[in-house]
C-alpha cells in the first residue's frame, strides 16, 4: 500500500520537485528561507530532502530540526515547552520566544535532544568547540546578536555551517504575534544580509502551512513577510510527475498493478495533483482488489471506473472512519483548504463561487467581474 501517514523521506520517490530543489539550492545560502503551501502538499518531504540529501552532500553542514516527523517534535515542540514542560511556551513575551526558537533549539540539541542534531559528514566540531558554543548561547546577559556573531566565528573556525530547520511553523504563527521591531525579526534580517562579512555560517529554514501560508500570500504588511524575505511556494504536482509517482511508488513494488493513462488522468483530476490524496484513493483501490479479487480477475490494469468507485467509497465513509491514522481521505481536502478561512468574508466568497459554478456547468471558470457587478450577500 501507499504510505499516507508520513512525508517522503526517500529522495528517489520525490517526484516532480526538481525546480523546487534548484530554488532551495539558490535560496538557502541567502540566510533565511521559508517554505509554505497548503496542508499535505509535500512541504515536509522537501524538508526531508534538505536534511537527508542536500545538507549531507555538502559535507560541512550541521542540521538541527524541530517540528519534524519521526519523533522529532512535530506540533508538540510549539505546544509543550521543550526546555521546561512545567512552563508554557512563552508566546506572550517576544524576547523569551525569540530565545526559545533561535537559542534553545540549538542549546537543547547539544545538551540532551541529540536526535534533533545531525552532524556534518566531513568537518566536525570538537568537543571543546561544542562547549564554547553552548556557553556563549546560554549567556542571556549578552545581546542575542552578539551571541550569534560569536557562534558564527566558532563555525567559521571549524569550517562548518549550521542550518536551523523549523517545520510545522504555522503552530508558531497561530500563537505568536511579535512586533515588527522584535529581536526575532532583527536576527532574521541579520541572517539575510548579503554582506560577505555577515553571519554566513548560520542558515534558518522555516516550513509551514495554514496561518503561515495566509501571511505569505494575503497579508501585505505581515511581520512574518518582513522576517522571511525569501519564500518558496509548494504547489500540487503537475500531471506527468503525478502519474509517475502513482505508478512507481515503492509501496506497490511487486504488486503487478498498472494504471491506464485514463486512470491516472482521472486521479489527477479528482485530487488536483495533491499526492497524498491520490495515494489515498489508490489505497482504496488496492483494498478492493484484496477484498473482491473476482472483480479484477484476468487483468492487472486499472481503469477510470476503478478509480471512480474508489473515490466514491472514500466520499461515503463516515467521519468516524476518517479519524484514524489514515484519515487523509478525499473529504479532507475541503477541511484542509478552508479551515483557516474567515467565515464572514472568505467562506462567503467561496460558497458564492461554488454555487455559481454548479449553476453554470457549461462555463470553464468563474468570471471575477461578477464581484464588481453586485454586492455579496450571506446565505
């Protein structure tokens, strides 16, 4: 079966993301990069590629990951204080929250959360350098900018780069409203400086959806846009790599199951190119093959009708059945896309457009000029 519970960790299974990989190779050296997009679209798969493949290939890169999958924090890092669980995460205090994200992530990785840190494959920090780094960062009597400069000098001495990676960052955006003058924004600007004598050894990579996506796309004066000048948008797959992903996924290796071109096209149309939703429909097909083998006797090719029946079965499942580990059913596309839309504005426009499209099936798209012809009404 296809894995729909976790992001792709094998770069060979990361289909259709070559352009994004090149974008990341250009943006990461700039200091601060934000990766954003809708839920379940493949952002964490790109974070896995950065950590497992790109950073490793560089040889001199040390990565620290918070908010990651596989026991590396996920949302919990931003919900339960990883320094002292008895205390809340300090969202109400800009200075403390900046320390939490930009200092304690590094310090705690060296002290006790060793799985969060992946050391370079070539150059290494000596134990003495690690102790110096921890001692410098832990000195809260010193300005945070000065501490980052000293850390940069230690990394330069060891010929190492440190990439701090914060996944699931929408959890922070939902809870923290920093001032534009906060130290977090200032440090991000320092890291993004193009000065060759700047903080060239420290990189910040942030990834998230939902509220982070909203700020990157809709909020012109967002503090987060000021903090994250280089933005990488992750969108659904194009049709060709989507079809390759469906047919070549290791989850069906040896299954002797093939998808007709029309079946792959139907999958793409049903899901809009969202890989996980395509995999969920395919799992429903595979489940049907196991439970009703007589329906597929004497053939190993799947057709549009097979995809349509599977999609309909997913749509007909009860909500309680979708609330399992494999709950990324087709119905959740709606929830994932709309959960952060404002009811009084965004949702009203969405419902109006949906109603118009339903009443005008012969039209190819929704004409925006309708909004200028008459006011939008509730109901």
